[in-house]
C-alpha cells in the first residue's frame, strides 16, 4: 500500500492499525481541502517556489478534482488515509509528477487546520441564515397573535399578565444572540494557518499573507505552533451550537407543554404532529420532543471538544482527528433542528385561555405605591385582600370596591377596573417590558437586526 509517508517504513501498515486510524469523517471537507490547496499552490507560484507553469498545472488539476467531486464522481479508495491523502493521490493521477509538488512547504497539520476553518466559516454562514429564519418565524407569530394576553410564569406559577407576543419575542432575542455569537466565532475562524507547516514554519520563502489573500481572508497566523495545535475555534463553534440547541430545547419544552390539553395554548396541523400506534386519539408534538432530546447530544459534543483539548501538549496530536466527528454532529443537529422547528412553528395556531385573575395582584399593590404607600405595606394589603377573598371562595376578579377599601383605605372604587389582565398589560410602562407598545418596538428592532444578519 502506498501512503504519503511510506518512504522510511520497511513494512506496510497492519490491517488493524489502518482500520483504526483511517479517517472517513473528513470526506465532507473535500471542497475545503481543494480550496486550501488551490490557494497554497497560488502562493507557491507567486513566491517562485514552483514555476508559474507548474502552479497553473496544479491549479487546473485541483479544479478538475473540484468538478469530479461536484459531479459525485470522486472516488475515495480504502488506501486513502484521509481526505488530504485522497486529493493528493488524485492530483498526481491527473497531472502526473508535477502533482508531487503540491505539498511543498505544507503539512497535513496546517492543511487540516485550514480545511476545518474553511468548512466552519462556510457552514456557519448557512447556520446564520437558519437562525435568522427561525427568529423571523417567531417575530411573524408574535405579530400574528396580536394583543392576546397570557400569564408570564415564574416557578411555573402564573406571575404577571403579558402579551403572548412578548413571550415569543423572548425566544427571538435568544436566537438572535446565538446568531451574533456565531458571527463573532466565524470572524475568529477566518485566520489562515497556511505556512505554519508541521509546527515551526519552513526554510522555503512561503508567504502566509499571500495564502490568506488568495483565500479572501484578512488574517493569517502569528505563531505557527498555535496555528497547528489550537482548536479553540472549533470549540467556540460547538459552544454556539450547544447554546443554540439549549435555547431550542427550552422553546421545545414550552411547545410540548402548551400543546397539552391542560394548557391548551397551541395546536399544530396533522402534518406537524405524529400519532400513536396504540391510542387513536393521540397527536404528539414529536418534533419539539426530538429537538429537546437531541440537544443532549450536542451538550455532549461540547464536553467532548473541551476534553479533547485539555491534556494535549503542543502542537498537533492525532487526537485532534476526533474534533471533526464532534463538530459535524453538533453542526448537523443544529441545522436539522432549526429548519424543522421553524417549519413547525410557522404552522402553530395559538389560542390560549385567559390568565388567572390573580395575575393583577402586583398591579393592585402598585396602585397603592402610586398613592404614596410603601411597597411592603401595599404588598401586605393586597396579600390580605387575596386571603379574605380566598376564605370567601372568591377570586381577585370578583373583588368589589368594598373589598378593596377594606384591604387599604387608599384604594378607590374605580380601581376595580384594574382587576383585568388586559388592563394590567395596558398600564405596563417599562422599556422592554410586557406591553403592546414595547412589543411593536421589539418587532421593528428585531426585523431590522435580522435583516442585517441575513445580509
Ligand atoms: N486526518 C488528520 C486529522 O484529521 C490530518 C492531520 C494528520 N497529520 C498527521 N501528522 N498525521 O487531524
């Protein structure tokens, strides 16, 4: 068997060693690998390390392999140790001996670091679009539900009245932040490691700035050992995936809860629910359950990528080959979850019941605060009012003017009108708070930020 490194080896690799060490997960990097080789060869030509004609032949061969891969005609062989070995083998097959010059001034160590950076920058920009799309669905739904009022929850107990739109927009904010985090991660990823070589650079006149320019990137490495030995850019990407999945998981948990007959907030068309093999009445929100479930695997990916780095001496170690399965898994799960959850949410029909009357209790206390009563005193007065009503078997909504004035002398008969969740929302004035005015502002702001992320 011929390997990239067989020159000094008296024996062929053992079959078990080969099966254990060969990487096939990296095959999806083939376009990035070819892209990187194309830039590397361009730099070799500009620097006169290969002749212009050789550079042209090599680049033509590389583009031919791109065509093959695009057509699905690229054949990986069992004897290819990894994607880098496969593309170099194929290049030599296509262009002959000049192909043996492609790896001049390069190592698979800087090559794989670049491939991954190219891949994550590319895949990350698709994820940005998906994140923006999901956030847009949430904003659209917030607009569609209009002035429907629901309870906000703390401790999963009804708290204050808020527009349902405010609740949906809270998730839009989380997803928008995920997109911003991803933009920052992509920015740090677009740094070319080409020229770092095996670990210390080269005696050949390589120019990392030219390689970076040919990749369309503004930055190149400043320490070759860091360039080939570091994977924090991968970890950052996995973190963004994990945090996004955790946000989607929380949203999914709420969807599952809201779709119960007990909550009855939301329903989905048959095309976005699944049935039970046993119980004919069941329509289950499985998409949300699977998003919630799959987030566990991505949290595992984050642990894996952190653990992978922690004991490694500089610089490259073969352990790093494992980073690809981790980040690809995280990337794939996020992509599928974003797409499917967005499609499902777009079909949601919201019709929540009115909140419990007690969601106005804090408003009643604030009425007294507005009349000069200390908040703690006001809290006690409303607490007393609730207790008295409870003993009577009445709700806060059923309180009359006399009940209010018994609870505190500064209550007035007209305050009865404030015992309404809708009135509660209408009196909310905090910037960023749960009021219709703020919802309208949030929708406008989010639409414009999401537009920026899209472009
Ligand atoms: N397949 C390897 C990886 O993914 C590529 C780098 C191999 N380098 C080496 N010196 N064996 O990390």
